[in-house]
C-alpha cells in the first residue's frame, strides 16, 4: 500500500482511539469530521480519474476531497490574519513544489527518495514555516500541492505539450497526505515546545476556549459581542 494511504489508515485508527484530540480541536475539526475526510480521501483515491475535457482528468481523493477540506478549514480560520498567512504560505508552498518538479532529476532511480514523497516534504515544511498555526500550516501544505499540480497543468496547456493532465492523480495522494500531516505535526510539536517555554508567564493572562488560547480581555469581548480575534500559534 502506498505511503499516503498507509498514513491515512493509521491516522484514522488513532483518531478513533482518541489520539490527537487536542490537535484536532485546535484545527476546529471534530473526530467524526476528521475521520470522514480521511475515509473520503482513501476511497476517492481508489476511484478512477474523472475526465474533465481533452486530456484533462481529476482525482477525487487526490484533489477534490483535499480541496473541500482546505476550504472548510479556511472558512473556520480564527482571524483574517491567519487566513492571509494561510493563503501566502500556500502560494509559497506551491511554488516550492513546482520548482522542485522542474529541477529535480527526471529519472526517479537517480533520487534517493520517491519524488512524490519529496514534494510532500517540501510542501509540508514550507507550509509550516510560513503558516505558523496548525490550521494555516495544514491548509498551506495541502493547497500548495494542488496549486503546483494546477500550475503544471496550465503550463502544459499553454505550451501545447501533448500529455495527459491528471489533477490529484499519479501519486499526488501520497504528496497531499504527507504535506498535510507533516505541516500540522511540525506546527504541533513546535507549538507545544513554545507553549511549554512560555507557559509559565504568557499563558497566565490567557484562557483556553474553543480549541485556542485567547487573551482574557479578547475572550470577554467575544462573548459581549466584541472582537473575535483569537491568539495565533494554535
């Protein structure tokens, strides 16, 4: 079984056993929603690519479901700043994957790691570095892969390259899953370290509500009809 699908199966089992609950809460995802999306990606990846037109195909598990998940999380993002960071990080992540595809050796046997895994790692790391929060990092990692795939498809069309364009196909599921998991895990690990380092002082003036740390005055304003801007880094 490909690495991406293996990760999905393992992650689904862990979530069903209650592992990662705190991380999901901070991403504004319930256990049921997370499992639903992971199962949908797994099943969708087994469905043949859907033709959209001449030499253009799209895969449900590798493009459609991940894009729906990204939109879902983007809408639930805490602040406009987080949404902006997620969008910028996604563009940079996509650019990184696109350039890697252009300059990496074309012969897979000359590379020590599967290209799809390498693209996923690149997207995940860039997504975390510029997304910062768990939600924005995940959005950037996954959306970056999809954007890179779309950019390559547009380039092929403009240059008239006679090749089948498969959005989310040809191993892209592995790339998407690795990118998303790596981005959010990096954000979780670094976020935990930061919270432990700062927890003795910074968190004393904050409260934990709705899966995120908020400053007390912001929390009070929120329930009084005021500012709903949550503290970032979650």
